């Protein structure tokens, strides 16, 4: 006879909890985010948080993974829909200006996490490396397409251009947190675009 017993259904949406935790860690960083902050942001009790997500670091790791998984997926979708792969690259650079318009720019969560953890955490460091690979793979694909269409020369490899793009994006995101004015950021973006041609 089939056992009809079931556990109590969760009274919360795990995806929404991860989204709220991600936004909080993105804004405040890991160390500056307290357990109480997380409970307020997610609406969970302490027991529910620990039962469902483990400890604070486990929740952070899941939230950070959500960040780069969702962002890389969005980038791939935008590349697929773009009329021009080089236009996609330009739009990625210009997206930095959206963050610059915020009263308190958050920068890139990947850059923030890399700066906070550096190479000192054996669990977070592989996630940083995975996130970096995910973003660079999308850029590499865009540069391959741009070269195939004749939008770019083939002097530089798509992999080298992807690394350059990743470094440029990281630097621009960091500068938005330093209150660099948009006009100056636009000049840098135009320089980056020109240098890749």
C-alpha cells in the first residue's frame, strides 16, 4: 500500500529567497551582511534558513551561483537576438551606464566577490573562476561571430578579445562605484570599441 504521508509543504518560494539574498549580498557584500539582514530580506526564520540553505556561506554561494547563471543566460539570449554581434558587445559596455545612474552603484557582483574573497576561500574561488568562464564564453562567441561576419579583423583571437572585454567591463563597473561621470565612461567605451577593430 502506497504511503500517503507527505512532509509539510514549504511556506516560501526558494527561488524568491535566493533572489532576495542575491540582491542583498550584491549590495552589501558577504561580510557586511548579517544573519539578521538575511532573515529580514528573505522573510525566513532562522530555523527555516538553516534547514533549507545550510549556513550563511552556503546561502551566499547559492545566491552568487544564481547571479552568474542568470546573467550569463540573459547575455546568451541577447546575443542570439542581436542584429550584430559587435552591436551586442557595444550594448554590454553601455549597460555599465545603467549602474552609474543609481544613487549607490553596486558594480558587478562577480567583481565585488572577487575583490572581497580574493583567492583565500577554497569554496568561493572555484565559483569565481566558473563565473568568469561563463561570461568570457559569451564574449568569445560574440567575437567569433563578429569576425565571421567581417565586423572585426581576425588579427586577435576571439579568446584574447573576450579576456580584454571582460577586463574592460570589470574596470568600468569598478569606476561606476568610484563616481566617475557618465561622459567620461562613454569616452572609455568608445575607446574600447575602437581598439577592438
